C-alpha cells in the first residue's frame, strides 16, 4: 500500500494543502533606512519588513514542503519505494534564523535501532540523538548549512542505524529553494540555496501570531466522557439519530462526550462510527439540557482531517479538555499514527477558534511531534 493511498484517510485537509498555488510572495518590500539630514541627524532606521504568509504545502518529487501561518517552513525528504525513512530541514522566518536538520526511520519490529547517522555520498555527518530508543531521531544543529550543501550536490543519502534506509534527494533543491522564496531570502547570505549579496536585514521578520482568548472555566459537575446520554432535544435531530443507529458497536455508542461551556451553554459530542484506530464524533453546542442544538463549525487551514463525506462539525479521535477549553482531534492515516492531521480549537465564549494544526501527508514513520505546524496561535 502506497504512502499516498494510506494518506487518503485523512480526507480533504491534506489534499487541499497539497493543491495550494506556489506563486505566493512576500507582499511587503524590504525597508530602506532613511539617510541622516541636518534636520534629523539621528533619523530612526526603517522598521524591519514583516513576512506576509499563509499556510501552504507544495510537493517537489520525493520532497514535501510546508510553511505555516507564522512563516516557519519544514522540508521533508522521504524514502523511495514507500520505505519508512525521512529527513527534515526546518527554518524559522527572519534574518537571524538558522536551519536545523532532523532525520529518522522506523526500524524493524523487535530490533533496537541504536545510534543512527546521516550519510551523504559516503560521508557521515555527526548528529545528536533524541527520541525513543526504539525509534531514535538524529538531530544536526551545528553547521547544518554545510549538510544542506552536501544534499543539494549529493547523489545518495542514507540513514544508518541497526539497518540502513535510503532517503531520496530527488526534489531537495527545488523544495529548499521554495523556502528561500517563501521567506524572502533569495539572494541573501541567509538563503538555503540561492545565496547572494542582498543584505540579510532585508529578510522579513515573522508576522504576529493570531491571539485566541479562552473563555472562563466552567464547573463540570455531571458532565464528562463517562456514562453520558444524548439529551432528547439533541437526539431528535435526524442526523444525530442516524449516527446513534449506525454506531452498532456498544463500546462506540457509549462514547458520548459532554461539557459545560458556561451557565447557559453545553457541548455534546455524538459518536458517529469507528474504524480500527479512528473514532468519529459530531459536535453540537446547545442550551441547557441539550436544547436548541447547533452544529459546531470546526474550521482548519484546509479542512478538519475528516473524510470527504463527513460534516464540518465532525472530528476523528476528538476530545474536549475543560481545563484549557480546548477541543482536539487526531485523524490517523494509519494505526501507528505517523501521518494524518492533528488539530485543536479553543472555546472563546461564542465559538471554537482554531488554535493549532499540524499535518503529515506521507506515511513514512515521522512521529507526530515532528510534523509541520500549518497553524499556530497564542493565548491571551
């Protein structure tokens, strides 16, 4: 089974991300310092340009690149022939950012991977090791640019551990050049590929993150994810009754989730089917006792990681945390959870607002902590 076919389970989110237009450019030109004058001998320097960006993903042969709403970019190279190996190049926005490299693979079951190394054209590059000893990850933080230069000119890259896994370099140059373009680095000393003499100060800085303010906490007495029953007013909706009828597995039918959002508002998650490792809920905001239900609009950067036929108020493996007022979802592309979509939404008092999102469209052994962040926010 191919990586792309397994990734179909995560629905429209990854497809929409991969279809974005490449022609995004920073909209703000580099600032120019004002020359001193007699009237203003200490004229202030021009403010640094701010990066204009949006979440976007592009594919370049065996490499995939995602840049998030904060301007950070991640380029992934994957193993050919559907192998579970990967190399990630990360670069934050701004003139002072430096690239970082991580790499790993999914070792054979029962075999300890041990120390791993990244080898390019027979030259091994030193790396520190992190992650689970069973699935270790190599990290290159010092002189990562020299390793990138080797990848751009190299023919083969191999991750060596208890076994060896080839990672394709086909598409690496185009992928990293796209980061230069997205972050406004072209022809500067900070570029990954196309370096030049344009001053580093012309590279735009990161845009401000959107602010999400959680609503005040509410007493959860009588609510939760154990022993809950869908209220009659909510059960009377046709699609809710259909979901409950289709949840033939008693274990799934008992997965009703409820929460108090405030004194007059409740949240209900209705189970609506399950697979081997994914459980779907449809979410509703209601008045007391489930009255006046309305579907929750769970908006992501390109969808909510749901199937193409599922409604906008559905999640896969969803849950609600009343402490942080956060509704989360983790749609797995396959059982080991190395691909899919992870999202959180924050209850702000009148709606659920997207707080964070990470996406991995290739099932190549990448742990979810290493997925690219398509959306970030900050709390107030």
